[in-house]
């Protein structure tokens, strides 16, 4: 989702585009965290609210959508039950039709809701991200999206699969794109079979054919997924894992910062109640979910990447509550959590990546407290994540880390990469997209600081040589 934000705290303007790897470089206090908190808040709200809006549209217009299909083959397929309980699936074409006036009304409703939602998000940015009692009326948001639009005629291919216990309806768009699947039990078909045994044809006319109810359920699901398909660009997005900088990353305190504080107060829309930043809330919430999943399922479901194991120096061993207790090396030696090195402690949040199905990860200042070797190892792990089709956004103000990252970008041209620099202006900061050269990306902040460092070093050396003379 591409977005342009104006007047977000110290940030006067920022335009973020979609990419596999996004890098934001900026000095302390330039607004890097604030920008990524806002981006995550915006994307999460569109995803959640549009999922809810699908149901609103369906409830409002379901009766206006007409499902047309040739049901004769479907009848034959279902009539064979229970004589043949398992059959090869059958396909049949379906058209969803509606009147022109209804089509225009639905599409206008969608446009109106998108505008309303944008204003709600702006209000939320003020309260949840900026934590302002009084809204900043100069805050602006532009989101580059294609509004969902329904047409007069919508064609789909449906497939019925009959097993011994269940009946499945699969709905496809353009033959190969599965947009929905519904599952039905055999009760209705069993009821029909019983009626066939009890009544003759003339008698059955007086009763409701159970197949009619089944067809109604087919149509209802086809209508719902037709509407749901319109919003696929919103509803098919995945949650974001936000790994804040160390100042906001307190795993050992995640439980003491109760869900009440992390959830209820966070959304009370009262900045006086909230004691944590939005990024800390996001991380604590996902960390608690991670521990809960390990409790409810199995710790054996945590398959840790070999590169991550190498950086840890062994196999991470978790207790029954999902807390990392020690590292076990190949020779059986165990290092307790209390004796972890700084690098090992910094790697713990990445265990969440290994369990949850995220498609986007935001990592603030991943280089903090890592040696040059640790940085190179971490970037190799990031490369693996990118190759696994997971988008990564990184913030940094380290010239050494960025140099290594620059080399990774140059060596992997297949990654769609966007590099930005948050630069100061007279009245705040602005986001500048950097253009790649044969040497990679040049960051003005680093260039200027390194030049100043060189000149200062040269000045000191000349002074020492002069005094020695």
C-alpha cells in the first residue's frame, strides 16, 4: 500500500512505496519510529476495517445479487448420494447479475466508506500515534489504492467435491484463482435420501425439498465470496511484526505489562491512560500471542532456521510457558538465559518470526550492540527471510551497518528495494527517496559526518605535527 503523509509530528512530508526491502536512514529524532508506527497503524486499520466492511456490504445487498447457473449437472451429482458417496468433482459456471442502479449504489457506498475510513484513520493517528489530546488538523493522508468496484455481470467457476462425510464448494475466478471455499455436512442430503424412501413423487411435492435449502446455501456463499473478492487487495494482506528499538522492547516485562494496558488502554483513545508507544504495544501483543501459541500447540512446532541457530550458538530451548531458558550447543553445553551475550539477547525476538506467518517485518536499528561479524551474520539471515517472500523494513543511523546492507542490495538485484533518508529542513524533516548508482546508495548524513570526521582528524594530526616541530 503506497501512502503519502504530511505533518506527522516532526515529519513534514513522507511518501512510502511498496518494496521487498525498505530501508529508512535518519538521525536521532528525525521521526523514523513515528513514520513506521503510522504506516503500520494505517495498513492494519485498512485490513481490519475492510474485512468487517465486506460483511456490511453483503448484508445490505445480498438480496439484490442474482445467482444464475445451470443446476442440472449439480442435481445429478447430488442425486447420486448416498449410492456413490465419493465422486470425482464437478465444475459448473455461475454468473452474478445485478441491476445497473444497484451496481452504482454499491460502488458509491464503497467510495463513501473509503473516504470515511481515511478520516477515521487520521483521527486515530492523532490519538494513537501522536498521543495528542487535541488533534493536529494539519495532518494529511493520501493512500494510493484502487477502490473495489463491482460490475453488472460477474462470472465464476464453481466446483463441488463430495466425500464420505463432507460436501465442499470451491469458487474460482479466472479458472485458477481460488477466492473462497465452503464446507457442508451431509445432513441435508441424508434428509433428502430419507424423504425419497418415505414419500413417492406426488407426496413430496407437498414438502420442502432439502436440496433447495442446500442450493440457498450455495448461492449465499457464492454471493459472499463475490463481494469478498472485490476487497482482496485489503483483506489478503498479512499482519506486520514490529520489532522496536531496544528502548521499547521489553520481553521480560511483556507479561507484567498486562493485556489490559497493552490492549484496553491502548485503544481507550485517551493518551493519559497509555504509558507505551504504539510500536511497543504491537510487539508485546505479538510476543504474548507467540507464547500463547506455544502453550496451546507444541513447542516442537517451532522450527528454527539454521542461520538463526548459528547466530545463537546452538539450539534455543524454551520452557513450557514459551520463554527462552537456555541455548544448547552441539556438544551438549547449555548457556542459561541469564548468561546470554548481548547478541544472543538481541536475537530472541526473531524467534517470533519462525512461528508466525508474517509477510512483513519492521526492524528498528537491528545493528544495535552487534559486532561487525554479528552484523554480517544478521544480514545473511535477513537475506533468507527476503528469499522466503517476507517483506522487511529496516531503520538505521549506522554507516557501518548501511555499508554492509548496501553490499547485500548490490549483490541481490532481484530484491525490489527502496531506500529513503529522513532529512532535516528548517521546520522539520522530510523523507527523500534515494536513487541507486553503480556503487549503491549514497546517504547524505553519512557523507557529511564522515567528511567532518576526516577533516577533524586531519586538523588534530596537523596540530600534533606542528607542536612536535
